C-alpha cells in the first residue's frame, strides 16, 4: 500500500490485493496515519488494485471516513471494482461514501 500527494490539497491512498479480516487492522492503521499525518484537506482512496473486500475492510473504511469527518476533511473513493462495489451497494454505503468511477472523474469535481 502506498500514498502520494497528487495536488497540494489531495492525498491518494492506493491499497492493493485483498482487504479482509486478515489485514483490516493494518489497512486501518495505514489509513489513519495518512489522515492524521497529512495536513491536506482531501483524501482519495483509490481502490483500483483491490480485488476483494470483506466486512472488516469495509469497517476500516467507515472508521477512516468518520475520522476524516471529525477533522473536517473530504474523504472520497474511486475506481471500485464491480465485485467490491456490490459490498457498498448491499450495505447502502454507496449512498454514504463519495464514490467516483475513476480518479479522472474525481479530479473533475475539483475545478
């Protein structure tokens, strides 16, 4: 997993592989560190390299989202594979999270 600064005010976090009960705590810790350490106002979680996410991974995203909200920071998600997107839809969290089809679609909201 890595994070990079796209623009002065945006940090991307791009995990890879699977986010499950086996690594959800590590995923949460990394996301939490990025949120707390970066003074940027926007966090974009790019899920294009995530093949699978279970409820533990989803809970880590929810906790990170809440932390971002408490710090008055925007938290967005992009590039969600159909197999992962269904988890958001079934739980109706697609209505809670700001989800974009691609990084380009996200960037279009910045202008």
